[in-house]
C-alpha cells in the first residue's frame, strides 16, 4: 500500500497567510529598523494598572475565572457602557470576556455564522476579518470605501445585501484609514441590517482615540440596532495593554449564549489576574480618557509633520492611530517593494497596504500604513530616517 500523503494543514488554514503585520515586526527587528508597523504602544501602560495586576496575583486571583468573565469586570464594563453610551447591558447575560478583541470577533463569528452565509466587510479592512470569515465558513462580500475620505456608496452597500447575508462587520474608528463612521453612515447600515435581518459585528476598540472633536457613535445605540449588534471591544488600545489579552463581546442573551459556548471551548477564559486588574482600567475617571485623546492628538500631529516633511500624502485620521498613505507616486512597483526599501535601506518598518484588501481592488498595492502609537523619541528617530526619502 502506498504511504498516505500527510496533509500539513487543514483546508481552512491553507486559505490564509500568516499575519503580514506581525511579519513586518520580525523584519523590523532583523534590520534594526524603527518599528512603525504593528499597532501597539511602545510606552508604558498607566502605573496603577501595573499595581492592579500585582495585587490581583497576591490576592490569589490565579485560577480560572468564570468562563464568560470575572464578575467585577463584567459589572465595570456594563457601568462604563451606561456612562459613556447610555446603554443598559446586563452583565450576567450580555457580556462575554475573551482573550482580546481578536478572540471576541472570531468566537462571535464561529458562534453566529454558518458556512455558506455571506458577511459584508468594508474594504480596506483590519486584516483579521479575512481569516475570521474563513474560520467561520462565511464568504466575505467586500464593499469598497473610497478615498480621499473613505466613504462608501450607498447603492453599492445596498446591492451587497441579499438572502444569504448573515452579518456585516463595522470597525469605527477604522484601522487602517483612521475614518470615523458618521451617524448618517451608521444609520444607513442600520436600516439595511433591519430590512434584511442581518447582524452587525462592530469592532470599537479605538473608541477613545479620536481627534478634532469627532464623535464615536456606538452602533448598538442607533435606533433598532440594540437587538442586532455584537459589540467587540478590548483593554488593548484604550489602556495601552495589548499584551494582556483581555477583550469582550456585548450582545443580547440569545447571541451571548452561543458566543460563550464557543469561547469556553476555544480558551476557557481570559487570564484571571488581568481580568481583575481590568476593573481598575475600565473604571478610570473621565480625565484619563481626555488625557489619552490629547496625547494621541500630539502624536498624530507629529506624524503628520513628518509625512509633510517627507512629502508623503495621507488621509488625516479622525480616530485610531494609523496613517494610511498613498505611495503610488513614489516610483515603486508596489506597496511591498516600497515597504521592503523602507525597512532595509531607510530603516523604518511599516505595513504594506495590500494586507487590508481582498483580491482585485485597484487600490490594493497603492498604500502603506504607518502606526504612530509611539514615544516622541521613536517618532523623532523615524523622522530622521524618513527624511532620506524626501524629494529634493
Ligand atoms: N481590532 C482592530 C481594529 C485592531 O486594530 C486590533 C489590533 O490592532 C484588534 C482588533 C486586536 O485587538 P486585541 O488586542 O484586543 O485582540
């Protein structure tokens, strides 16, 4: 008998590549480049959070938490949602604490979407939504966001909805463009969700990183959406603790039940001491959030100054901490060629824009993403190097 050829990957895992963003961080280390690729702060998290983690472990919060989340953390999340969004959420039946927004999104999709279902995704999109769709068996249907202000065409969105549509994914403030969806745009999406009985997975992890008086509007607060929305959020960006891996999904009990089941068998639970320390984070006073936004304003303005000095055009972000830049006039064959030149010869790592698009979009190879959640020194070091790119 012929020996059986041993498959090295499942059909699902074969359909997507390793994360380009994390690959860029590896290249940055290899070339000793200033890393403006991965979306994480290079500055410390608030001191009180470090203390809260230490206290939690000394208080013996070191065993499994309740699978769907430490009760005080769920209570704090519910209280904060009430305070900031005016939402009434039952922490007992409507919140699932997960290992980051990453697990919240994939667990929610596996729990609520079936193979053959279509999921509408605005393009460009945060790269995880592609593999999330494949892992849940869904077929992504892309709806384009158009530069310069990354808005969508209502008729195109309308045309994407059909009998197979199970869900739409929204991300506001948006990675990679920095767009903040307006109330009018969200209302357009909401009307279509209600017309077709479609769920909305809304990734709002940058809700507090917002500029120029723009307003974050939570999809669940749009009329009629409270029963159709799965809100994904996390400690990662708001409290500068991307390594804690604590996030959550908020949804009506009928959706929370299956999400909790999937979450239980995927991970059992998020790290218990970090969930407990998360209570201190989520309960931060109003000043914490205004200071956060103010500090990011300064970093954004510094990044804009750098790009202006270098002569790279960008969309001025309304939220989140990225600049999505059109580099098609820089004389490189593609986003990848530009990125490689930048990391190897200039010494700055960024993310090629292609990783935020599906196949066939004309814009796929025209953009790169700079991340500016960095200390001043890091941004200054990047400036010095990037100036070598400036046109004379
Ligand atoms: N969602 C978006 C839009 C992101 O940009 C990121 C990280 O960059 C994540 C989710 C991941 O969040 P977490 O660290 O909570 O898993």
